[in-house]
C-alpha cells in the first residue's frame, strides 16, 4: 500500500526516464518501419515495442501494488532489450563496419596498434583480473542506484536512473553511426599471443560473447562512459565509495584495450560522452520533470 501511495502521489505523471525511453522507442520504431523488409523478425520486434509501451502506460496511468517497483526498475530490462536489438538493426541499416577507420585513427596517433603493443605485458594473473573487472561492468553500474534505493533516497535514485538510461541509449545511437566489432576481430591476424587467464577467464569471455550476440558495440565505449557516470554519482553516497569506483574505473578502461575489446578512440568517445551527459543532464532532467 505504501508503494501504491508513492505512485499515486506522483499524479500518474511521466517521469523523465519514461520520456527518454519512450522517445527512444519512437526512434527505433521509425528505423523498424524504414527497413521493415530487411530486418529479421520485424513483426515480432514491432509486437515487442507495442507490448513494452502498453505495459509501461498501464503501470503509469493505472497505479497498482506493482507500479512503484516496476517504474523504478523497468529501465533495466527495457534498456537491455534495446541493446539486444542492435544486433538486428546495425547490420541492416549500416552495411559496412568502421573498424578499419577506427584502427587507423589509433595507429596514426600511437604509431602502433595498442592491443598488439600490450602483448609485452601480458600475464595470466593480470588477464584474469581484468576480465573479472570487465565482466562485472553491469553489476558495478547498478550498485550505485541500488544503494540509493536502499537508503530511500528516491529523488537521487530517479535522477541516476534517468542518467544511466540516457547514457546507454546514447551509446546505442553511436553504434548505429559508427558500427564496429573491435580489434579482437580486425587485428586477430596480427596477434602473437592468445589471451590466457588462470581459472574463469574463458568462461567469462564466452559468456559475454553469448550475451552480446554479434554486436557492433565499440564506438563509443559504453563501458568507459557508464563506469565514469557511476563513479561520478557514487560520490553522493560516500567519499570512500567514490575512491573504490575511481580505481575500478581506471581498471575497466585499461581492461577494454588490454582484452582487445576496444580501440583507444572508443575510450575517448565514451569519456567525452560521459562528461557531456554529466554537464547537460541536470538541465534536461529539470526540463523533462517540469513538463511532466
């Protein structure tokens, strides 16, 4: 009953995160209609759009005992579904990957291919550690809103939900503009040493590959962008947690190149996008909230 009262007190209004997600669904729907015949399982995808939007509208406009929990946490599966659809949309809309161009930018700046150059410091222990850091990306990002939720700091929780949803969806737009699969595919013929861990490295890597499908998700680096956003937001919980996230952020940024997932230009783009969102999101959040 308390949760129902919380939702009812909001006046059945759209929260800023609702508007961001609904706007992205409209954007994806336009792409779906434009490439209807070429996109695999287009009718099923359209049905998923309609079902997801209908469920959200019901929870917003007809508050019930599930509405409070749904409205606070639904962005997680919705944004995850938007990521999965990239594997369907990108190959159809963009017929050619940009890996060669991104790799060329890296090579012109560094004079080497960074992922190949880093082979000189490879070690099973370091590989195991960095793969674990990389694999824990989603739990690390979600830990901050979870802690805010537990502390009942719902205003900050809703803002961070808006921020991370906007961050994920903005990176998906980047995947459409600059599709790339990463140096572990393009530069594989140049590799001298395979990555080897100690215990769970291959299981973690294969698990991520299975979850990500055939993703063109390099530019910008979502791991860099979202981890920076989580690090920035963690400071509102405690200084100690901020420094933990600061160390984690440095580790995951290094891991993206060491593990051959990203070009360094991807990291720069991800960091630039994170800084842009940190600076601009308070303004857009205020505007979207005032127009609820």
